[in-house]
C-alpha cells in the first residue's frame, strides 16, 4: 500500500512549503483577522447605534455576506478589486492588484461579517449599568466605548474570536481556486510537478490538523484562564 | 467604471450548444441543491450517531465521538475533499482503487460524501449539546419507565433534542449548501462553477456572479422561511422558542 510512495519529496520541498506557502497563509490569516476585527467592531457598533438606517445597512451587509459561499466571494473580489482600486485612485483603467492584496481584501470584507456578530454578542453581554455609569461620569459615547465597553466585550469574546480565527486559517486554503501559492497551493504545485499527490496532500492535511489542534487546545486553556468569575 | 454591461447575455446561447447561459446557471443551481441535500442526509445520519456517542456515559464512546469531531473539524474542507478524491483511491488495494477512479460522476459523490462527513461533525456537536441541555430527569424517567438506553434515546431524548436544536441545524444546512461550492476544486460544476464557466466563455464577469449571488440568496430565503414554519410547529411548549 505504501510501496511506491516517496516521502522524501516532502523533505525536499520543505523550504518552499513553509517559507513561501505557510508564511503566505499565516500572514493572510493574521492580517485578515485584524482587519476583520476592526471592521467587524465598526459594523457591530453601527448595528447597535440606535440609528435605524445605519443599523439596517450594517445588518444587510452581514446577512448578505453570510448567505454567500466564500468561494464565490473570492471570485467576486478577485475581479472587483481592480475596479475598486481604479475608483479609489481615479486611474483611467482598472489597476493591477497582486494576489495577496486581492485575497486580503476578500477575507477582511468576508470575515468582518462574522466578527461583527461575535462583537455584537460581546457588546450586548455587557450589563447596561456599565455604559450608564460611564455617561454618569461624564464620558462621551466614544470614550465610554473605548475605555469601558469594548475592552470588556473583547475580553469576554476573546476565545470565540480566536476560534473564528482558526476557522479563518483553514478557510484561507480556498485561495487555491485562484492558483495562489498559499500553503495548500504550494503543496499542490509540488504534488503536480512531481506527480506525488498522495504524499503532499497527506502531509498538508497533517500540518493543518496539527496546527488547528494545537491552536484550539490553546484556546481552551486560555478560556479556562481568563474566564471571569461572576 | 469602464465595464461593458450586457444583461441580455443570459438569453444568448452558451458555447456548449445546449440552451442559453441562463440554462447553464440553472443546471448549476440544481446540482448545488442535489449535492447539498445528499450531503445533508449523510451529515444527519453520521452526526446523530456521533452525537449520541458523545452523550453516552461510556468513556470509550465519548472518546470515539471526540476523536471523530476533532478529525473532521481540524482540517480545511478543501483538504478533506482532496484526501477523498486524490488520496483515498491510491491507498486502497489496487482493485478497489481502480473501481473508485472509474465511478461515473465521481466529483458529485465525493463532494456529497466529503461535505456530508465534514458537516456531520458539526451536527454531532449541536446534537450532543441539545441532549446535554435536557433536564437529567428526562433520562431518569425513561429508565424508570423500563425503557432500555436505546429506547430512551429513540422515544425520549432524541425527539426533544432535535426539536431544541432546530435553529442551529437550519444554519448548518445553509452552511452545507454554501460548502458544496468548495467542490469546484475537484471538478464539480455546481452553481459557482457554472458562473465561473460563464465568465470564462462570455467575459461578462459581473453579470455571471450577480446571477449566482441572487440564486444563493434565493436558496437562503427559501430555506430560512421554510424552516421558520417548521420551527414554529415543532417548538416545544414551555421552552423559550415555543410559546
């Protein structure tokens, strides 16, 4: 069964897989999580702002993004980002956008919808007395959000945010559809070049598995440590 | 935006010679629905078995349940599909591997089984949580009535648990529909795949993707509306969701 397998191909391609592929994947994951968190928090604030129109717009965005498959969204942005760039810079023709920028924009916009739901739950979990006390102290809305509500919401939701980031880490593999060499894309390139699909895909699966397992174990530990006793 | 919009493209004949571009997209939509339904059946069957295992007092059973869920949750769906599609036939004995490679519609079956197993881990977690949320008295009452463990699950615990987890199951079903699009990577030409094909043939990128987007939104609206009725009629009186 394992007779004609050549696991040496993995050793030979390790530098390419990790230095090129995995660093792309991790960069994309990290920056998307950060961007998604920032935009997600803004969307959550819009939904909870009490301005009906603002709330509706944010709600529609979230529902819209969450009803589309990520693969379709990746294709959408891949073709749309050059036009957005043209519109932003006022250039005369659609600008050329690199693979990384394009997928980063995609994942930030997509994940913002998911992160916003988490942050919304986090903000709603803060008792009403807290912002009330803040405004009694004379803090403005933005001060009360910045110093009182958001830090607590973020802390309460940290395990969920990290779990979503692990999902995001796995989802970045979908940039494969654009033939971008992320970790899976790099593994697949080597696999097809050397005709070693079995070895490379088993290895890729194992790497994703180990990283996700260790990360979710870490999240569970963290959850136990930072849980606030009420 | 200097893009050449042409909304009539849907009614122009597609290059395969069979019908219009719209027909292509509708064929993709139907394939998406078929794949998702078969995957959902698989997810429910395996999810129920594993969910029950996770809720049993036996150490071994809950370990099997835990291992199953961790296995399917910690790998990207795309990698799992690759494992089923490219790796499994090579690792089987020669005869079985050859048979697997020659199955007609291999992408369809691989996608349905792969997505189904991937989603079954999530269904299992939801179901185990649903069972755990039932008051302990339910299980005890079942035992006191003389029901065996299997009967207790069949007649008492599962009917209650499934009704409680109806809302999360709805969103898991929608996730199943969305996840079938990952099978584009193993050559399943479902809705996203047809939109992509239409874009390559006609160069009308945004029309193609807009149509696919509208179709996905339509699936969502239909499922959510349908499930809302189902949830209302199945809601348990006395629980928050049932009034």
